[in-house]
C-alpha cells in the first residue's frame, strides 16, 4: 500500500469516527426529548443533518413565490436514475433525476415562473430517464404555454439532444460538442478470459435467451438480432423527436443521425440548433425576450459531508480489477442508452 492510499484510509477512518460520534449524540438527544419537544425540535435536527448530508427539500425551498422569474434547469452529467440519497455515501454530484422531475412539477404550479432555461452539459445517458424528463418538460409546455430555451455548454450529446428537443429555441457556446444522435447497448464477451482462468459460467434458465448478454458466454446471432431490434426501435423514436423539435423531416434527421458528433458551427449549418452565443449573450437574449431579469436555479443537494466522502472516494486509487468492474457496470450493463462517451474520459 502506498503513502497516498494510507493517508486516504486514515482520513476516512477519522471522518467515520466523527460521523459516528455525531450520530450517537443526535440519537441520544432525540430519544430524551418529550413528545412535544421532539415535534418542535425534530425539524431543526433534520435541517442540521440535511446541511451535513445534503437533502432535496433544501434544494427547492427557496423557489420564488412573490416575484417573476425564469427557471434554470441544470441537466449536467450522465442522465441516469438518481442514487439512494438516504446514504451518506450516495452523493448526488451532477445529474439528479428525481430532483429535476420534482423541480419541473413545482414550476408548473408556480404562477411567478415565466419560462425555463435548460442548461445542458451532458454526454447523454439512459433511454428511460432521458425520455421521462423529455415528457415532463413537454408537460410543462402544454400546461403553462411558457417559453423554453436551451443553452448548451461543453457537451449536449445524444440524450441531451433528446431532452433539448422539447424546447422552443436552442443555442450553444462556440466550442460546444453536440449531436451523437443514436442509441447504444454495450456488453462484454469475457468468455475467452474465463477460459484462460479456468472459469465456466453456468446459468439455469427457463429458455435459451434468458441469459443473453451474459459476460461469460458469446452471443448467438439470434440474440444479437434481438438487441438490434431494441436499439432500432429506440433510434426511430429519437429521430422522430428531433424531427418534431427542429421542424425537420425524419429523412433530414436520419442523414445527420449516424451517431457522429457536431461542433456548434456544424450544428447551426445542419439546423440542429438556432445559433451560437456566449453564456452572457444568451442570458441577455432571454431577458430581452421574456421581459424578466431574475433567473432562479435550485441549490445544490450535496451537503458538506457528502462532498467530503465524494472527494475521498475519488482520491482512493483503484486496482485494475476495480477499474474493470466499474467499466462493466457503467457501459456493459446491457441497458439501452442515448450516450456519447466524452473524449479523454
């Protein structure tokens, strides 16, 4: 074990002990409160713990209720299901699907909200979550009639393009990477490695295709065809959504939708976005179009300890086997994705 790993483990142990002490103290205090005192003090205790660990109730608590505002909806990181926020180790850095869904619902019911900005910085993600957020934003549009703008930052690829198609106008920074319209399902055939290691996977199945996609067995042609049919169906839906959102024909979109990425300039030339602006130029444009100068964005859901534990997790060096397991879990899960792997990651 090297010095970096040793220091990381020591720091993790110290913080674990501190958290344990805090937990014991708070549990002792709460158990000694009377029923009335406990009711009065519980909100304060929960608020304190939410500040430490992070909580979704804090994220939307300051939404304006007395002045007009444009809502900024940040779609950042890989689009995927939210992790378990009940665990102090389950940090929510980046994309938080449940929070965004709740956020849009609250905007629908808030009469002071006068429009929405989708700030996109994402390589895409899972088909299910991308479609769910897209439909939620469409619901916002149908129920309120309020304008929706998109601003693309570093990345707005694949599932990001899917979600952005629910908007009225789309703009990007001049160095934005966008496009990658398509679907991917990844798996790994590790049967050759298993054979070298003397490992044989044995599955008891109800039918021949029940274990298709298993890493320990090569796929048959029939199984590949089954997966291809799923990808093709989701691809057709993706193309139709982009065509509708950009006022293009399906055939026009398909000429662009071979999975390739586009620069902002190329995206403008091909009709995928409306223009190129700096972030400041875009904000000024929205203020001019809407007549509203105040932009609201939720607080981060991450608490202080969530950030600490997230940093510790990143600081720990991973073995080759851990890296391989992470790779399989993230990209070899067999889950259909609207996703573009960022270059260099």
